[in-house]
C-alpha cells in the first residue's frame, strides 16, 4: 500500500471509529431501555450540554488533523513537482554518456540536486507517517514545551563550608573535622514545563513551572546525598499584552534581575549571601513598558510578595514567620532604562522594597531596601554587570547574609532584647566573550551587616551557630558550548567569612558537564 493511500485511510478510519462509538452508545442505551433510570430534567440538560461540548472538541481535533495532513501533502506535492521539473529539464543520460556527464560540473550539480530532493521527499513522507504517533499534547490541548538541564558537578573543597556541594559561606568546622573534601552531584539538574494558551482579553496567556533536586535529602536513607528531593523553584501564570504584563505565582526576585554567570551554583544563585539579593517567592506583579524611541524603553514593575524573613523551616508544617505575622505582604517596585548598543542589551535599574515585621512581644521592625543594578556592554567582547543594595532586616531576600534580626538571648523569652540588622552589599562581574561558544567570567561580591548591630549584644543569638559579620566571595570561570545543547564549564571560587569568634576561608574547584533539552 502506498504512503498516500495510508494517509487517505487515516481520516476515514477515524470517522469510522467515531461512528462505531456513537452506534455502540446508542445500542447500549436501547439494551437498558426496559429499566430507565430516574433522571431529572436538569441532569439531562447537563448531559446534553456535556455531549455537545465533546462533539465540538472532537470536531476541532479532526479539523486540526486534516489541516496538518493537508499541509504536509501540499509540501510533498511541491517537492515532487520540483523533482519532476528537474528530471524534465535535465534528463538522465544513458549509462555511457552519464559517465562522461558526471565528470562535468553541471552533471554533478544536477545529480546532487536530484539526490537532495529525493532525500527531502523521503524525510517529509516519514514525518507525515509519524506525525500523530510523536505529537504530544496537554490535557487542555494547548502547546506544551519541555525543557531542562542535566548537570553533573565534580568538586573539591579546601576549608570548611556550610554546604559541601553548593557553599555559601566559610564555616569554622564540619562533622569530621577535615578541611579537604571531594564529591559529585546531579541535584542541580533542572526540569521545566511551559504551556502557551489562547488569547484572553487581548492578552497572550502562558504558564511555566520549574523544579530542581535541591530540596534536601531523605532522612535515614543510605547514600541519601545522591537522592536529592525535588524542589519547586518557580511557577507562574502570565497575561502579556503588547506593553503590559501581569504575572502571578512563585518567581524570582524582580527587584534583583541580574546574577553572576555560573553553573557551579544553581540551587542557590552565585553570591546569594555575598551581596546578590535573591528569593523564589510567591508574588503578584504588574509590568509596563514605555517606548521612548525605536531603540529605548522605560520599564516599570510593581508588586506584592510573600513577606519572608529568612527563618528556617521546620519539618512538614509551616509556622508563621515574623513578616507574615504582621498581616501585610512585602511591597516592591523597580524601574529600568533599556536600550541596545551594537545589538547587545544595556540596562540600568533602580529598586525599592518594604517589609513590615512582627516578631512577637510587640517587637516590630520596618524592613526595607534600595538597590541599583546594571548590565553594560563595554567593548565588542566585554560586558559589566552587577548590583548594589542598602537595607535593613532583609534575611528573607538573602540580605545581611540571610539574617534579619539578632537577639540577646532566647527569642521565645519576652525579656529578651532584639536588634534589626542594617546591611550593605553588592557584587559585580566582568564577562569576556572570547568566541561565540566560549566565555570567561570573573566576579566579586560582599555582604556586610553593620558592625554596630552585630556587636550590639555580647553574645548575639541568630539563625547561625555564630552570628556572621561579613561574607566575601570571588570566582572565575569559563563556559564552553560546542553545541547549543551541550556545555562544559570550570570554576574556582574563594570564600572568606567573618563570624563572631574568628575569620574562616575556603576554596572550591568545580568541573561541570551539562546537556540542555
């Protein structure tokens, strides 16, 4: 049977299947007619409405299948016509002349074109045959895109760190008291799903969800460090008009959009507690773009966020935090000027943040931050990016090395005193694009809670075993992408942390291989 015959049979077979299903349903209904169920008029109307909706959906599906099949048939027919024209204008000669003609440039060109058209035709016919076997649809019938990154990290550490594979600061000790370690992990791999829906009120609708395996480790499991738990990173729904967008869900911190380039630190963004404000937090925000010229625009973003304060979570239950107990969300706003220089983006942004916090016993704090960020192309191969902030009680968005307040003693004792942490921090990165597939990055960052706040109490109590006073980080890496779906990277990172009781330092060398899909 020919391919064309197979294609013609599929729609007919589908229609026959539909008629058979309808006939079976009718026959089943007749066989039970002797004992009709008691059905109210409202239920009958609902059933009829549901049947009509299913029929309409089926008709839409059949129409879509016919449209796609017709498009493929048209492309195939066009290629066949081109092939026939080629054979007509340049007929294949007899065997003996062909040997002579194949030695000429014109003969080679015609033969190559004919061979190419034949291969393309065969490939297209194969795609037609497998079209409905490989097509993936969501339950809502809208287009879904799967993406992700399978990433292996090999690393070696020198010095004590808070987290073996993705360190944030240098610690004073570890479990075994050894200052050198080697390990590997795949828990920084990511999986994402995006769905693209219909237009609603003139806006394009879309949604996405992204997870990694940085949600901790199963308790008591042997080799549990290699079975990282799935963790929600981001997930949101969007309404996008030409100049305005509404975003609802859990997303990155929009007042801090820049981040150092690194595949060694994805579970926690690079410099996450060294001057890079970040949080994946539930939020509702609106964005609007004002076009200034063809090449310049002003972007304004504003929204409310879950009022987090950086306190650790406990088990499977969710206790109230200091920000949430205020009964108010956190508020944030950002404005940025955007343009391009030689086709490369240039962005300058300024942000503000406010968080009302209630720590119990009438301990109220006004957390706040002002920040500036930049991404500036310096030369054809260089770019400078970074961020600087100043604020207070910002542990929920990783400011103050993740500390919002310090206590003089037990936080549950009403006689205990407390003090909110003022802090200043930032980071900057220089990028060098050696080639289109190879880049080098160098960056430094610092988070510096004010000394007067850290030393306000003789023995301050916070989230860490010892209160952290300063955290500095520096890194250098390369990223090589021989293909769009393959990457290799290597990174050196140095950490230097000042805590109550001393100064600690650590180094990490990280080698990475990743496949994007």
